[in-house]
């Protein structure tokens, strides 16, 4: 199966929608980090998807995408980092 990614951006968005989108992206990032952690501990794909779906409360599409985005990463990966806030 070939996946195609189309880059884009949101032209105009209300503050409420922006907040919802940021919350969704935060949850997805959290799911990716958790999937990577569980994968390193030896959990199977099905177990990881079940844990993420129940624990982070994302739908199955986002959970599967989170798993597939980390499945081929090397053993030592740092996700993000701390930003210094003024």
C-alpha cells in the first residue's frame, strides 16, 4: 500500500478550532511517544494499539498512524525537547 502525503496549511481558523487542533496534535504526539516506549519494552502491535486507544482516547486511525510512524525508528530516539519560554 502506497501512502501519499499532501502538504497543506489552514488558512483561517477560529480560536476554538485552533485549540481543538492543537489538542489533537498534542494527543497524537503523546501517542507516538507512548507507542515507541511500549515497542521498546517488547509489546506487540495489537497490545500497543489497545493500550493507546484506551489510555489516550484517540480513534483507531490515529492510533495506527502513531504506531506506524515509530515502528522503524532506531532504539535511541529523542522526541521533541524543551523550549525555553519567555
